[in-house]
C-alpha cells in the first residue's frame, strides 16, 4: 500500500543522496508502519509471522505484456511472493550504456499491484543458465587482462560498483518498509560453489563490499540473504558462501532439488547452526522442481507429477519458506542462453526454451509431467495441503493459433553481404583473435584467408573450437567442429581461400569455467593472409540485406525472408523448424533465439503474441547450413 508519504518519498528518492533518501524513507515508514524483518526464527511482516511461498520468474525471459498474467498464475498456485534476478548484461551490453532499467521497475510495480512480495536477486552474478551468468561479456575484453571475476579484484569491483550504484539508486524506494514489494535482497548467488569466504580474504571482502553497498541504498529495514547448498547433491559449505556466520545482518539460506523430510531436515539444521540465534527462519531459496535442457539431450528435462506432489508436500510439512525454481521459466530469446562446462572437453549449451519443467509452461499453460500428470495441479494441491487453498483464481488460458506455413520467398547470402553485416574487420598477425580481443560479444566471427594453400587435415581440439566452427574452402563447406565433440579431424582440399565461421553458443554461466573466451582460439590452420570479421547479427543489419526472390547462390549460410499474414488479433503460436538445420529466427525484429533442428530435443520456437501484429509480419530465418527448407510452419 502506497500512502502519500511513501509515494512522495519514492518520487524524491531518485534525486536524493543516500543519506537524505534514508531520512525521507524513515518518515514515510513512520506514517505507513510497514515492516518486514526476522524475529524468533520467523519472517515477520507488519508484526505477523509469515512463510514466503515464492517462485522464480525472470522479467528478461518473458515478454513484458505477459508479466502480470504469469504473476496471477503464480498466485493461483498458492504463492505469495516472486523471486527475481536482475541480469546485469541484459542492461549493460555496452560498457557505460545502461538501458531498460524501467523494465525492472515496471516488473516490481506489477508485483506490488498484485500484492506479491519480492525476493530480489541483483547479483551481480546470477547463474540462471543465462549467458555468462548475467555478467557482461566486456569484462573479458583484452583491456581487462588479468581480471578476476567474483572476488575483490580492482578491475572487477570497479565495474560492479558503477553498475550497482546506478541500479540501486533506481530501486532504493522499492523495499517493503518504504512502500514497495521487496522484502528480501540476496547478496551474490551460490557463492560457496565458486569462492570461499572462510579461506580467501578477498572473497570475504567482496561479499562485505556487496552488503555495504546495498545497505547504503536500502538501509537495514530489509532482510539480506545468501544462498548456498545443493542439498541432495554435493552441498556447499555455508561458510564458503557467507562471511556472516552468526551475524544478524545476513540470513544464510539453502537450496537443492525436490526431496523428502530427511534431506530437508538436515539442510535446515545446517542453516540453523550457521545463522545467529533467533535469526533463522527456515528458507529454501531455490527448490529445484525442474532442470535445464541442453542441445543434444534425447528429451527435454522433466519430472513426474508424483515427484512434485511429494517434494512440495514434504516442504509444506516443514513449515518453511521456499521458492520454486522455476515457477515459470520462459524463453532464452536472442543470444542469451548460457552453458555449463569447463575449459577442457566439457561444454553443454542450453536450448532456447527455458520451460524447465515448471508448473507454468513456457507459453503460460499447465505443464505436464513425464507421468502424464498435471504439474500445476500437483503444486497447487501440495501447497494447499499446508497453507490452504489459494484465494486467487487462475486467469483464462492464453489463446493459441496455428497459422500454417510461412513461405520464405526471398533470400540473401551471408558471404555476399559481409560489408553490411560486419561491425569490425581486423587483419590477423599471430593467433586468430577471440571474440573478446575483437571487442565483440555475441553472434558469429568469420575468419577469412586469401592465398594458396595445400591440402591438409585439420585437427581441431575443444580448446580451439569455442564453440562451433564451420570450415569452408573456396566458399564450399568441408566440415564442422563442435566443442564437446572435439577433437575433430577435417580434411580440406587445396584451395585459394579458407573461411572459418565460428558461433558463440553461450558463455559458461557456472563454476570456474566462466572465463570462457569465444572464437577459433589458436594459430591459423593454413597459410595465407587472414582477417577476422565480427558478425553480431543484429536485426538492423539483417533487415537491411538486399533480399531478392529465389534461393540465392548454391553454397554458404543464407538468410531467407517471408511474411506471415494474420487477420484479426494475433495469438501465441510456435514455429516448427522441421527441415532446417541450425540458425536463428527474427519475427518483426524480435530474435526468437537459436534453433538446431538436427540436434534437438527442441524443434519448435515459441512465438508470443506480443511479437506479432495484425496484418503482415516479417519473418527472417538464418540457416547456417543452407538447408533446402523454405517454409517454417506456425503450429
């Protein structure tokens, strides 16, 4: 509830210094008497104990037109809170150019209007199967040689400080006691699985820096937390992830998969032993109801409705707070999907769908478990068993339509249009430059040679191929090397020119492998004069290509364009990419993400109604292997 004092304070806070802002909020708080704190091992909201029944929802994975719809569905599950990351790289793709902070504020405003509390997770690292774990790729550019991520290191801290000062200045009026929805602010994310505050003073200093910075803007009238664990797998030591053992300023919480009473009890005992006496409400900050899926998996990750029922039911019996990860997963639009792996052989890039076997599916429907049971109903019933039936009713289903085939009647070739597509070109001396040394973040890099070379057998290792390399000789594709399937041998004939087209399929978002540079990382494979071309594949570039009727040349990657005609109000649909190979799709300028029909298990791309319009809708398909298909189907 926003009283007049809080409303005035929120408006004024944007222009106030942190100290004056805190005084203004104190006045607003005294008028409205709102509070969220911890007391007697419980969360206490306005003087009454409360369990947070939360679920993760990512504003950057869901069209803004659907934020309210997804929140209302979460309320119908029986949830009273949402858990929300802030993705730094989504807002600062170019260093110093921070955009779209209004998205975060609008998202929080909708949560408040829906009377949902918010557990805010501003990072700066978020994991989340998101590109580079939410960190901006420019942190790895060559002008920051020697940077150490996620610790107290001057280059990293300087960038983090600039970002968080701007973010927190925008959000400082959104805590619950100041009239907003934010009840809990998480410091970093699963830090004990990366750093070690108990053994590395710079790690502890980093975490204290983040807490001090947050406190400057949000004060002490909000709950601060950390998250660590991985219960049921290999649980991280809470002292590795938090330097605040026995410190009432910060609540250490746990996470892990759906389980039973024994696992839950042990985790909560560890939590209680770590936190200050009386300052330990049971809190399972990520209850993994599903899991992510990577390209090449035989099936999308899924659980049974029985697992949902028993795991959620057992958590309700704990009389604990929890957050379902994910309540609604959404979509990795554009180039935002992340990956797991290391700097050796392991590399597992995530698919475009982030459905996550969530109770609310990628398109907002009831998800179905691998036993055929309704996951939404299972979660709803399990929560009701301990907390009572939700008072909110579920919104009507979001309409869906199958619009049929979309004929792609025009084409433009990649190799013939490099001048329009590239954002940089650099002559090569020595090793081929990485994306990062080219100051290039996403999309493709094309390395080109001119000059005669003899036939050879290329031996491409996983250390070289970051992440997928197509090899062309005189314009003809002769082989492909994919990082997790390397070493790969590619036989190349003698020629006058070689092209290496390298795709960034997502920087690693978890673990020490995050120092994940992209490109062909090594010496040129054959002699010649080499150049490197940055191909960011932004819609403005793609749209301006000289499309012409017909199939174009007979070789090389190709862009194909067509129109989807819609009569009346558009509805959600999916594009079935059957017959294509691998690439990207733009609809009215919106990048739907990556398809990889020949790898699977994802074969359709979610196309939400907010990306469409009545009348003509431009669809551009980029196919890396120039498949003969020319008509994706709306199903």
